[in-house]
């Protein structure tokens, strides 16, 4: 089977006489066009240069004269002798080209599709299967094109040649005649065309966030042009802005060789195209991973711990070779692995300390935190000991992380409510530890104000003195008071006695603790009243409650 270029025919005196003269010598070469028209089926489209009819799937006449560059004619115009531009049908040689829709390597791929596949891989590169599928056409999908290339060429025992690469092997052509194969191909194209017509419309892509005076998420981005004010390699165009290419330049008329100046120009153009490809690749990463929503990504990053942010920053280079979903899964798996390693290290530390149960380990961690917050002992003659203790800020309370959830003796309350909705309906969200001295421990995870250590080690419950002439407020559930779940049982009792809602109380609590941290953990009662800006009697009771809880020190 001849796979070389189509043979050239000498000019004829009368075009009608060449009606059947050159068809028996047609070859299988795919001639590239610079101006390719992409239709609904994709692939290369050839148009008659006289009547502009589509001649992609039929016989076409290609002028082989040097004066006509990529000049194609349909059979009708060639028979009539019609011409345009510099084409002269009386003197110019020509080649007859027809489609080779016959199977050569597999039953469902024709020779023309095989040539377009290899040509697309040469142009776009291995891996750009969407572009290669558009180049092949015939409603071929990117997965279909990739699987065919891997199965036919890569997995072949004659790699890099296919199994049926022998030109004398005509078994597929004899098994499936040209007419049958073309009918199957036409039927497949019609079915996929109909399926594409009746398919649901895809969700349109929303435009990226604009950079306007009212929204400075990504300054300098122009969503209408999908460009930035300062692009990657912003000076790349300066090397080619004054470059000119005139017809006939670049080839020495005496020697016929390419001049060195033209070679230098082509090298500069290759460098410029490489920079454009890199710029387009960086934009693809920005759009695919939704990096233009700066505020949204910042809010998500603030919710992560310091260690999680470090892990995400380290794995960001892998986002260039992953989709957004794969990258998010990859990052979540890395964080889970990190938490598992920390939990294993903590369990190994407990084993060295002789701890055999998770409950004992929880008590050990609580006592360890208390020892860390205890001030260092000072001698009787240490005059600067009190100054050092007052200047040392109180270490912040360690919040439970994903690692502690792996070593907790029981499920958190929110997971209990999810797994046992009937049992959670009859019980409140969290219960305070009972004050009965006979009880040894309280079941449940570590929560704000509720621990799993024996109740004998807890401080006595603080009783809030009632205000004269007022009735306590009843805060039954979160529907009546927002953020009620953020308060402990003692704080709820305090808010009910002082008739304060949870939100104002949390603001007062944050202000008092911030001011106390500025002064080494100590605060005066008068300063507390100025910060609260409420009734002095209420501010005094809040101050006494914070001192009893150990959150601030009375100065």
C-alpha cells in the first residue's frame, strides 16, 4: 500500500480530458493547509478555491505548481476549467487526492484518521488529547483517541510500529471493504452528531472576578480579555515587534539555501512562541484552580491550622499537573497523614509513660497543660520573681485539633448526634459535670469548660449573686439566643443572672481578655468597668467570674 505523496500529472490541453486520467495513481499523503476551517465535526476541512464548496470527504485536485500554494479544486470546477488567482489549468501540473477511509491497523480506524492522529501528535504533542481529537475530527473523543494510540502504537509488540505495519498485510482491507467501512463511519458520525444535538447544554463558565475600584481582589486583571495588565514575560513582544517577513526573503536566489538572517528570525519566533505557551499554561492553572477568588481562598486558608497551611504551601507546585479536585484530595490526604503521624507519636509517648487507656492519656495531657501554665517557683529573697511572673503572659488555651480527635476516648458530641439522632433529641448538646463528690469522671470529649478529669480536681462552682429587682433571663435553646453553644454551663448561668445575651457577652469577654494580656494577665476592677461599658454591678460580677475562672488576675 503506497503511503507516499500523490504523483504529479502533466498539464493537459482540455480539462475534461483529464476526468479519469489521474485517479488511479492517487496516494495517501495528508497535505497540510495553513488556513484550516474547523467544522462541527472537527478535523481538517478543505474548501474549493473557486466555488468554496467543502471537498474534505471527496476527491480533490491539488495544483502542484510552485506559483499555486495549497490550491485545491473540486472535480466539477476542474472539469470545467475554472480558475482563480494565479492558477493556469492549461500549463500547471496537478495531483489527484482522494480520501483513504479503509482500515489498516484496526477495524474502526481508517488510514486517513491514522495519518491525522500522527500529524496531530506532531503538532500538539503527546498528552494534548483534546487538541488531537479536534484535529482528527469525526466526533472522536479525547479518551477514544488516547486509548487508540496507546493500544495500537505503545502496547504493540513491534513498537514503535503497529501490529499490522507490514504493507503486504491486507487482511483488514479484505475483511472490511471500503464501501462497508465508509458506511459504518458515516453512521457513527450521524449518531454522535444527533447525540450532541440532543445533549443537555453545558453549564456556562462564569467570568472570573473583575478588578474594578469596588473590588480589588486581583488588581490588574481584565476579565473581558482574560488577560492581566502585567503578563508573564511581559517584554516577550519587544523582540518581535519590529520584525518583518517579506515574500521571497530568506532564500538566496543563487545558492537556494536559507540565509542566516532568516534562520535567526525563525529562532527568535520559536523563543517567542515558547514564552506564549508558558504564559497560556500559567493562565490555565489560575483559571482551573479558581485562584482569582482571592477573598474566598483567603477565608478558607484562615480556617486551617498553621501546620495545614504549611503543608498546602509545600504541595502547591503539584497543582500545575493536577486538576482542582485531585489537588484538593491530595492536600487533604497529606494533612490526614500528618495528623496520623502526630497521633501515633502521642500514643507512643503515652506508652513510655505507662499509660494503657485513652482515658488516662486524656487526663495526662490535661495535667501536662496545667503544669505548663504553672509559674516557676521563686525563692524568698528573689525580689524580681513577682515582676517576672507578672510580665510573663498566660499561655493561650490549646484548642482541639484534628490530631486530638484521633486519640479521643469517645466520639465528639456532634458526631454522636449524627450517628444517634434519637438519643440526641432527648438530651442537650452538652452537659456540665455533676457536682456530686462520689462521681469520679464525666464521659465525653474535651470541650470548652468541660473536662474528663475526676471532679475532685475541679474548682468549686461559681454562684453568681442575683441582681436586686431583676428577674433572671431564661436561655433555653439556640433559637432564642444565637451563639449559645459557644458558652459553658457556668457562662450560661452568668448571662441568665445578669440578663445578657451571648453575643454581647462574648464581645465583653474578648475585650477583657485582650486588655489583660497587654498587662501580663492582670487587670483592675475599675479598668474592667470602663471596658464593659454596662451597669457597674453587672461588670463587677463579670470581673469576679473571670477571676474565679482563672482567665485574668486581679491587680
